């Protein structure tokens, strides 16, 4: 066997329109797990200017049976493991290809595969080529008619995109269903599902009065966990009508849940396929976080119906066109669902935490790329937080610059111009600019330049005149040493000046100054309010002013931000929290006017991954221990207040997933953690009582986490009980694995977590082929437990390397995401670097690395 060849690099500048287009597709699929037969009839048309060019179709892991052009068998063609090439074709013709594939052997979960005896598909980005030979690229859009045939006893439900037009009994136990999708779509939006499933369904009326059938399909055992997903779907449909005037365009809309799925969900036209994690929810098995995730992911995939399906991306370099925009839409939806301004602030803080903890490090590492990349080797590696979350921030900045009404005008023009087309990020920005007569030329640098901009803030106050000088810069990133100034919208307000209101300042030059004359005293600057731009502020604001912002700022995000900065200074400088800060925090904790969810976020210390970004050389154990010390002081100094908070935020009665109740539970469970951290002697009894009496997963798991993380006396018994109670529920057992993989390390026995993870790896319930299970144990330990994973010895990094290699042969996408755990190895202290590099090199020397993993490892080593 040969080692992996150097991956091919694809360039955005090399884009060419396809030599052929496909007007319509007629698929006949005989579903047999061992050998599925696909007959693909396509009406083809040669594109202008492509005379004499061959037709090159993509195809992988297929057995070619026959090729016909206008009914005649073709025997002369070129066949490789990746393509089928045909020469000397007419300008218009019918192409019929018969091929076979083996879904039951498909562990990659791309294309057509079998999960728990049922058929499912995943075609984004390049999975359709595993189903049939095709022009598998997003700018080839066609209408589809799909005939599915299968044994009825084994596969009674047959689903595909669009509208059901015919069902038929075929004899010999076989049956068929014919589906027709009237809207042209690219192949990545194709889907089919077949198996033993049941659905809940509702009929609603759209804004224009049309009836729509909504269905959520699951295995029968999960039918009682589907109501929340259905409610979320209905809320999403109504919100999109009200906010953007966009209606559901098909007669029906279906969601299907599957336990084996690489992603969260997929927006296939009219037939969304979901990871069960983002569909199934009932109080006893799903936490408040799970309920929120179901709501936001259902919304995200539904919103794709317009931003991604009706208007799709021309090529995969434009991925953020649909993903960044749709993340922005689902974030806005979730914020509106919170029901209050403080609730909207909670949602904003949660989104920014993800950006800072995951995307900012990506921007500073070897995998840094613009939200619209100029090149890629493996497209699966570009489904990143940069494309999604930073892409959302770039869309949000356009709304900030244009205003909410102006943004809506831009969206209306975007759909008017491009409905039914495959377009680019430039097309989206052009619609925003043209609808508002706003020059966004410089703003487009956010699409082409990688990295997180830094804005230095310098103040002066002389003779009643206050000045703020803002200087922007952006560090070099791979392939981009020099950056041009960004167009940065910064919301700011001067606190202490009674006449001051929030203002928008557009930073477009390397350095600009804001001047405010006629002030009696120096104001306190509240800047980048509501995180109006995804930048790092270099602003050494005095702690006395941060305290004023913490106490008085009317912008909830910047109030939270002030607390984060004060916590961070204590952690990184190794100093205790001062008495005035503790006093202010006590007042906030007891302030009845504040949302409990906001308090929970304010008292949650900056994540270790975010703290890594604040130092030049990362010593993970030093940061971990310093963070624990500050948290311990916060717990001890406010012990009485935490006991009060625990008692005051109970939620008696039946479980309600609303934002207010969820906020109370989050603060209550934080208080329980803090009581344990403070050494409160009754914590064990309180946590055990909560575990036993809980009527919902949030409280039961919250109590279990405290027992386990602090090694309290009831921990092991409750862990065993939890497993016994939920052993038949895969998603809850995922939580059981994840809790143990992310448990707090014992500073006296730092290898104990790894020892436990190695034992769990052999547990009969662990199945590395299931992505959710792999993520719940291996990814959770390596990527979500930095204190336990980053040890000075080599053991944990060897564990990581061995599992990247094992997963590489099973599911390259899951392996590549795990491989990212060490991509920033050069920023760690030398005693960590040596073991990280050794582990990376060990992987790089393996035979037959997938292109997904090879790209990540090579970029890390060459950084």
C-alpha cells in the first residue's frame, strides 16, 4: 500500500461554467442493502462554447452496469474510481446510466447508507456521486422525479424530495413511491429515506391561505419525543413569513431523524434529514440546552429552504453565502423566541462565546481561511466555524450598517434577482448595497481576508474634550501576510454623559479618531456594544471603569463583557478578585430584576480555549489551575449567596422549556456547582436529593455532574443508576459517556480521566462507528476537556493519534474534526510541543490517509 498522495488543491479563480447542464433527472432506485440498483435518466444539454468537450461525470464507490445515449448502449468510455467520461456527444440528448452500490458497507455516511436497518442519504457536499454518476456540483440545477422501490415489509415508508404523486403495489412483496420536486435543485440537495418509521403530522395554513402538511418521521420508539421539533418547525415557518415574507413553497415539509449522521442536520429540499440529537426531546431525556438546540437547528434547516435551496451557491467556495446567512437567520429567530430584550442579550452572549472559544482560535491557526476561501483541498474540511459563525457575524454587520429595514430591503432584492439561481457572495452584497444605495466595496474584504482584526483603543481627555483613537490591524494568516483595512461597524456610548446615546462609528481607515467636546468629566467608554463587530479590542480600560460598566451599562452584552475582562485579568495575572468586584457580583447575583440566564452567563468564567488566545505561549496546566483558583475564590466568597440562589431558583411543578424556567434551572445548577467548589459540607446531600427527585434531564444531569466532577460520595452509585435508567436511550447514554470524558481532573491524579476514558472505550455500549458515540467520548475528551487532555506526558496525545487513525478508516469526516485538536501545537510551551509534534508526525506517516485527515495534519505540521 502506498501512502496518501498530496491532495489536489482547488482554486476559486479556476471556476468555469459546466460544459453540460442537466435539465431533468428521472431516478429509479431499487433499494437493497447489499446491492442497490440505480437507473438514472437525464436530459442533457451542451453549454454554449463547449463544442467538442467531453462529458465528465463524478462517480465514487460504484459499479457501472450500463450507459445509454438516446437509448443506444455506449461501450466506449473512460472509467476511473472517481469519474466516467463520454466523448462525441450531441448538443441535446438523453443519458441513461445504470449502476450499483453497497449501502450496508458505507461507513462514511456519505451518499446512500444503512442505519439500524433503514436507508438514508447525505449528499452535501459531494455525496451524490456515491449514488449515481453525475455532474455533482452546486451550479448544475435540475428538476427531479424519483421512483423508489423496496420490499414493503422491510421498508414500508419511502420518502424523497418534493411532493408524493404515486404509490403502487408491485407484487412479490415489493412496492414503490414516486416523488416529484418541481423546483430545480443541485444534486447535493437530493434525499431519500426508506424504512420502518412513523410520523406525527400537522396541517397548517400559510400566510397566503394554502394548506401545508408537516411531518416528523422517527423510529416508533421515539414518537413521543417529536412534539418540540414540530412546534419549532411551525414557529420557524411563521417567523420567516413575518420577518422576511417567505412562505413554505411545497405542499409538504418533512423532517426525518437518524442516529448515524455526520452533521447536525441537512436541508434537502422538503425532506430534511436530522441527527436524532436535534429532533428528539422530552423532559426526562433532553436538557434545556437540548431543547434550545432542537429549536435552533430545526429553524436553521427550514430557513435554508430559501437561503440555500431556492437560491443556492455557485460553487463550494461560496459556502458561507448560504451557511453564514442562514446561521444569522436562526440566531435572530432564537433571539426573538426568548421573549424579552434580556433574553435576546442572553442569546447574543451565547453566540459570541462560541465564536471566541472556537472561531477565534481557528483564525489564529494553520487552518485559518476567509469566510469565502480562495482554495481548498477537501471541501468537507471547510464546514467550519469560520464559514458558519463568522459568516453570520459578517451578515449581522451588514444589518448593523443598513438597519433592520434596510437589511430587509436587501433580502427582498436578493430573492427578486436570484430566485432559482446558483450565485456568489458578491451577488448577496450587491443586493444589499443596491437596495440601500450604500457602498459596500471595502466591506467585502470581510469575505476575502482571513484572521480576526484587532482594534487598539486609545483615550485622551483634555480641557473638556474627549478623544478616542481607533487603530485597526490584522495578523498574518496562511497565504495572507498583508491585510488591507476592514470596514468595521462599532456601536459605542459614553457612560456618565447624560446626553449620550448609542452611536454607530464606521472604522474604515487604519486609524481614526472620535472627538467629543464640551464634557465636564471623562466619560466611561462602552464600545463594540452587542458585539457589533467580530474583532479583538486592545483596550487597557482601568478596572475602576470596568466596574462601572459591570454595574451601570445599559448594554447587557458589554456588562457581561466587563465581568469577563475582570475575571480574565485575575486568572492571567494570578491575583485574587478584589473586594469591590466581589461586592458588585454579589449585588448582581441577588438583583431580582436581572434574568437568571444572564446571571448564569455572567458568572461563567472565560473558557480555557479563549484564555489561550490571550497569551503568547500556552501553558495549559498553568491556565487550568489559575482558572480553578479564581473560580474557587468566587465560590467561597459568595457561598451564602450561592445557597440563596440555589434555594430561590427552584422550578416546582411540571417541566416547562420556556426561557424563564430554563434560566432559573441554569442558575440553580451553577449555584450547586459553586457550593461544591466552595467546600460546602451539605453539597453531597443536596446534589443527591436533586438527582433523586428531578423530573427533568436538566436537573438530574446537573446534579450528577456535580457529584462526578467533585468526586462526592454518591457519584459512582448515581452514575450506575443513570446508565441503568437510560440504557435503551442512545442520546442519554451519549451524555453519560461525555460527562465522564469531560470530568474535572483531580490535581493529585491528573491521569485518572484518561484511565477512565480508556476503560469506557471498551464498554459494550461504545461503538466508534456511530458519530454521536465517537464524539461523546473521544472528541469530548480530546477537544472539550483541556485540563485533562493537555498533559506534559505523551500519553493523551498518543491516545488522540491512535483514534484519528482508527476513525480515518471508518469515517474520514469525523476523523478530520478530531484531527483539529492539535492544529495549533506550535503555540504551546516546548514541553507540550515535543509530544504534540510526535503525535502529528505519527499520523502523517500512516498508509492511506483520507484527504480529509491528510489536509489537516499537513497544514498543522507545515504551519
